[in-house]
């Protein structure tokens, strides 16, 4: 069993998380490893990981050369994991380690993906809940992949699924979508998230959330590009109707009061035009990123006691 934990400035959580994980997984009786992926932390996260691994051979650590983001950290964990199943979870104990036994039990019964669904708590900000709901509704209507808005990045993946994910070489990562895209039998466990341990705010800034949302849409749907064609057709038809109206009025000698109508018309068309260019640019930008084939993360250090088998 491999447990992958991305950590970005989580010095206050890791020791507690390790203690809870150790208790749960030892009871389970499987041999296991915990892979902490330090996503370019600027606090003491890495020294805690190296400390933990010095005293516990099950602890492995991978350190990024800078902050590459949660998705890249999850990917690095999956790439380094050696288990027959891999569990991914957050470092801040919002994902209760006690659920792991249930996840493993279901996996032993033959379920390839055991996902979890976060039940909303009132103290999760209204803004975050609303934007998440809106995003997943939009995502599901634009792409063929469906994602429930409560699905968390706390899940167990069978080795077969992990290998499939690793065979997908895209640079723009949206693992939530990739897991759904792969298919296979899946079971979902509901849980109530704990409050974040270690104080501080979510490491997911608004900016990081927006980048993730955009990556999700551009890498899972080309519908916006097709929509822009439909919008183009509609505005063209409207323009033709308007032109006919203008010509007929002119021929009848009732020239339309020009300035206001022209300003309204042009600003509307330019608005639409710029939105469509914006949509196109997003896809172009993503294509450039994909074409460059840069590594998806860079490891600067690692600690590992387990000899490769
Ligand atoms: N995280 C990361 N890199 C980042 C941001 C977050 O590895 O750039 C990790 C973070 O340490 C945590 C997990 O991703 O283990 C989820 O982050 P957080 O708990 O802050 O997000 P939230 O619970 O608000 O979704
Ligand atoms: Mg959290």
C-alpha cells in the first residue's frame, strides 16, 4: 500500500498526520509506504520529512525544486509509489485517516477506484462551495466526463489505474477528471472533512483554483471552441437582418438615427469578437504548453530507505 501526501508549507501537520497514518495502516496489516511530496515549501516541511524518514523506514520523501502545484505533486507521488494500491490524501488532516481501513477493505473486494465525497460543512466558505458547484456543473455540461462537485482528491487507486494515469502524458494536469475519464468500477465513501490542522489558510489560493479550473475545462472539452462557431453564426444572422433593415429604411428615405445604433452595434460585435478570441487563445496557449513537453515537475532531493525491488 502506498500513501501519497502532497505538502506545501505543512510543517505543522506532518508529524500528526504520520502518527495517525501509522496507527491506521499498521492495524490494517499491509506493508506500506508513505510518500510525502514537498511541493517547494519555504517552511520546515522538508526537514520534518527527512526527520520522519530517518526514524521510520516506511517514510519516503520527494522534494520539488520549486512550487509546481498540487496536481504535479500528486503525479510525482503516483510515479514514485510502488504499492499495489495507492491512496492520495491532503496533508492537513481534512481527509480523515480513519477512512483508510474502509477504502482498503473495498479494494480487497475488487473495487479499482475508491473515491470519497466531501459532505459540505457550513464553515467551508460560502464562496468556495458556490464556485465549486458552479464549476462542476459547467464542467459536466461541457465535457463528456462527469465529476460530482463534492469529490475530493482523497482516493484509493488500484495499481492498474495508477499505471493508466501514468501513461497519460499530458502536461496540463487535472487528475480528478483523468480518474473519471479512465472509467472502471468505482465506489464512493462520504465523509465530513475535519477543520484544517496547523492553522493558516488553505494553500489553494484563488489564483491556483482558477488555473486548475481553466486547465480542467481546456483539457477535457473543446465545446467552447465549437460554441464560438455557433455564436458566430448567430451574430452573423443578426447582422444580416440588421443590414437588411438598414438598407430598406434608407431606400424608404427613413434613415436610422446613425450614431447610437452604430455604437451599440459595434460595441456588441467587438465584445463578442474579443470573447471568442479569448477562448481561442486559451486553447492555443494550452497547445503550446503541451507541445513544449517540459518535465511536469523537477525533483531536487529525495529520501528513501526502501530498496527498489
Ligand atoms: N498543496 C500542494 N501544492 C500547492 C497547494 C497545495 O501540494 O501549491 C497541497 C497542500 O499541502 C495540501 C493539499 O495540497 O496537502 C490540499 O491543499 P489545501 O488543504 O490547502 O486545500 P483545500 O483543503 O482548501 O482544498
Ligand atoms: Mg485542506
